[in-house]
C-alpha cells in the first residue's frame, strides 16, 4: 500500500485513513504486526497466539480486511489472512517533518498497551516522534549512534532516550538487519551510570 503518484487522491486518502486506524488502536496495530510477521494465519491462530476471544479476533480481522490493510489469501475454511505491505509517507501538520509509516512503526505502536515506555513516549511526542525514535533505535543497534547523541539531537533527556531505545529494541530486531554496521547493543556498556547521572 505505497503512496504513488499514479493513484487517485481518493485512494491515497482511503489508504491514509486505514493506516490511521491502526495507529489509533494498539490492538489493531498488534494484530496487523502479527500477520505481517507470520505471513499468513487463521483466526484460530490469532486467537491462540494473541490470546483473543473468538468474537474479538473475528471483529479485528474483519475490520482490518474492510480497511484494506489485510487480505484473505485462502477462501477455503478455515480462511487464511495476510497483511498487505504498508509504506506511506506523511508530513506533519507543521510541515517541518516527514516520516514513513511502515510495518515496524505499526508494530511499535501495537506494543503501546504492553510497554509503558512506548506508551509514555507516544503521549509526549506522538507517532511522528516514535517514528524518529525508531530510526535512532535502528542506528543504535547498528552501532552508529548513542543514546546521548539521540538525546542531544531531539532535545530530550539521555534517560528518556535510553528508555525508548531499550523499549524499541525488540521491534528493531524483528524488522531490521542489525548486523549491517558495527557493534550491537550487547557490545555497548550501558551500565556505566550514564542514565542515573542524567536523571
């Protein structure tokens, strides 16, 4: 579901509204991320793996199909569902920043309900801020930046930077190749008291 110049404006708006639903409802984002990760799944798989009640699982899957971000891949019973690719670039209302909505960002939003650090970060900085933090988290895992550099660039405390980088680490490992550049987070000494000094 990439935004391209040959699509009608109505299609682009519909795509955006569908994706906006995912970003507003962490449960839908979590289900989308699950389907993107698994490739294909049945509603029973969704119920088992995400621990959802049958009615809730069917309701969520149907909402995502109706929104156009999930498709039916097999009409035979039990039906199988798969996530459609999403790559939608958005400019903030002020027009000063662009970010791309990807399955990784949707996955991060989906973890909002189970991760207080992600929830707090979205409350303070919005989804656009989370998208920026995810970019830093990928660079951090590749050994290209530190939490201090992120904090300085974004004008946040080093402790806040460290907390969101740690919270986004599982998302990064799920969606990105982190072996591309140097050190991983495991090789960085984060227990040197920096976070406590900055609090």
